[in-house]
């Protein structure tokens, strides 16, 4: 590390500490219900410190190489990782269909996630309903506060998310090379705090910078709140309002008591749920993308998240964790971090009814027990009401299990009051809620692993880790020679027995072209059956590694197990190379 780098790191660390101190102050003021002016001053200072930290962090970040997104998107569409939904009918912005490669990659990532979190942490997995009643989301605050700010084109009615539109407009202004330095800093400052502005502030900024509709150039309406949930009705009557769940967390929270019981009443515990969440975004864009730790538990999960991202193929130099500012967080959160991919004793009063059991038994016969049980379970408020009526009228009419009973004063020996010492342990659960957007991670991983073969700009490929790759191995006969068929079949059957997904490509294209096709869908290993397989005993075939394109030769019976061990990470390619040696070329040809 150079002297300049060391100095910059020290400056950045001091800025980070300063930011954390101010964040802690804001949280403390909020917890103490401090006066609003004091809180506003603290938040303003927090914004200033955050801006200084982010500016320095951006300045120190390594320069990114220019990335050709069009080539990646062309590959993903050609090889059907994902495509716009209902494309032949014009499509709908924000809706995408996963193809075979996309489905397999997503399933692999979820399996890694389950192994990394659910199995290793012994989490309790549930699957809750996709439909959520209005009452649940009203109680959680989502009905009132789960919203973004929206503006409309005054003539066409096209809708835009206000903060995105303002950000895009300022980025266009920043592209002007003649822009004054003062203005440049002003625009960058606004963009740096774009997530912090309220509805009124966004409206004023849009007018200040004369933002227009990006498509037509027309004027825009003032921002309004737009709730992001898809509303629906439950049942044929249409009288039960509900929503498609905006998050997967609600199903876990409402089942907290049952999960606690499933964990034998012990805290802490962890629960997990995998499934879709639905958000009615204002202006979907960017394909599958939607664009110092105070708790040791939070820090632990941040570390686990980082390790998970490495497992699925994220580039560690393109991962960062960013803490939300106080006014950025969801309405229910007290702390929030994003993983960003560049891309006790007390005295209580007890009230108890003491009935005259013989009198009640004589009056109500077999149903006396029902009345006794009902009186025993009454709470203090119900007992007070019962006592008042009994003193006023000399009797009380009770309805128990749809039957009427008249309780007379002679049936109650006394209503006694006393104090009882109760030993309790008060527990206020704190929730750490990591939430993973599979689509977002998937796109970032694809981008991080997009490659172009040296010397051939048109030969694009994906370097996905074997555990994430949609297909693990290809089986390629060198040509359409019928003698290769039995060996291809044997290899395919053996790979299937070992649960190794594979693809047999016996098309007429050259072996080089077929290698290129398998590289495009990230198949990490390829077995080639050639003439040495047929002509020499023991029968053998070659195994090619995608990233290096190097090959080894091994017996047919060994190859499926070698591939299985490579895919599961039990051995490395360099170890296989050392054991078998590099393959240089086949020795025999067609007879």
C-alpha cells in the first residue's frame, strides 16, 4: 500500500467513525422522543457526514473497466436465461420469464442459500400464503407507508418515479463538459442524497432544475404517494380486501408464537422463507435489477451474507455494505444495511371469583361445570362488570356456549381480592431480517462472470462457479460416428446416477463451435468421446475445463466421479491436472 493509499484509508476510517457517531446520536434522540428541531438538526448533520464519507469512498474506489452490457444481454437472450414476458404481444415493463438456463441457475442459487443459511444455522423454514389480508398489512404499516413518490407527464399521463427521474435528469446535466465546477458539485450532492428527500423536497427540486418528461419533454405533475402493493379481494363476495404480499416477512411474524413453540419455547431462533414478493413498481427498469455495525448479531449476518455472495460467484471487489441513514429506513426498522453489488419480579393485582360449587351444581346439574369453567377464566374487567351487576340486581344473566344461565347472589361465596407475587421473565424480541432478492443477485453474478475470449471479441462466455452453473457437464462425441453412441450413453447414465446435470450435444457442428456453445451457458466441464475412446483400451475420454480450456484424459468409468467431485468442490482442477497430466491430442483416427 502506498503512502497516499494509507493516508486515504485513515481519512476514510475517520469519516466512517464520525458517520457512525452521528447515526448513534440520531437513534438515541429518536428513542428519547427528543424535540423535533433537535432531531432535524442531527439528521441534517448526518446527511453532511454521509455525503463526505461517500464522496471519499467513491474517490478511492478502483476504476471500473468499461463494460459492454449489450453483449451480455445478447448472450442471456440467445441462450434463454431470461427474456421479457409476453414478448410476442409487446411485453410489459418489469415482467420477465426465466428460460431453462435461468431456472436451473436460480434453483442452484436457492439450494446454496438453503445449505448456507437454513441447514448450517438450523433455521425453521415455513411457507406462508402469497395473499395477505388488509388487516395484517394495515397493522404492519404497509397500507399507509409502503409507497414511492410518483410524477406524471401532464399530457400523456405516463408515470415516473420521482427520485429516479430527478437523478436521471441531473446525470444528463453532469454530462455537459462545459458545466461549472460549482454546479457539478451541487448536482452530485443532490444525487448523493436522492433517497433522503421527501415528497415536498422532490417537487421543489424537480422545479428548481426544470426537469421534464424524459420521453416527450412535457411538464410534470407534482409528486404524489403511490402505494406499491397489488390489491385484490379474497373470496367470491369481494368483501374481504387483501394484497399480494409485498414482502415475505409478514408470514413469519404472524406465526412467531408457533415458531417459538416449534423451538421448544427457546430464544433466539431463526426462521426462513423462500418465495416471491410482489411490488407494483412505478417505472420498472434495468432488467432483473431494482436498484459500523452496532449489533454483533447484525455483524455476524453481514459476514454470512458476504460468504454466501462469494459462493454464488460474486466478485469480492464489487461487493460493499452500506448502512441506511435514519430517514432512509423502512418504517418498521431501527437499523438497516444493504449488500450492494456494484451493481425479573413484579407485584400485580389478582381478582378471583370464588363460586359456591354445591349451589351451582344443584341449580344447573350437569351443566354446572360449564358455568364454573366460565367463571374461572373471566379476566379482571369482566369480573368487575359481573360484580356490579350482581350487587345492583342480585343476579346476573350469563350466555355460555349459546345457553342462558341466571347466576344469583347466593351462588357466589365471595369475590376476593389479594396480591400475588409472580415470577416472570420479560422478553422483547429483536429481529434481524436479512432479505435476498434472487433476481438482483442473479443479474449481478452474471455480470461479474461475463467474459470475452482473448483474441476473439465475438466469443463471449460465462465463468459461473460449478455449483451455480445451470448445467454441470457436457458430453460431446467428436463427430456423428455411430461407434461413439454406446460411450455417450454410458457416460450420460453414470452422470445421471450421480445427480450431475449434463447436456449431450451430438449435433453436426465442429467440436470448437460446440465448446463455444457450452461456454456460453457456463457449463464448467466437458467430456469428449473421440477415436482413442473407441480404438484403445481401457476406454478413455477427455475432460475439458471451461475457464482454462485445458484438458486431461481419464478412463470412461472414472470421469463421472471426477466431474462429481469437481462440481461439489471436493477436488480442484489443478489437483486433477497434477494427477492425470495435460492432454495434448488423440493418437488414433477413424478406421
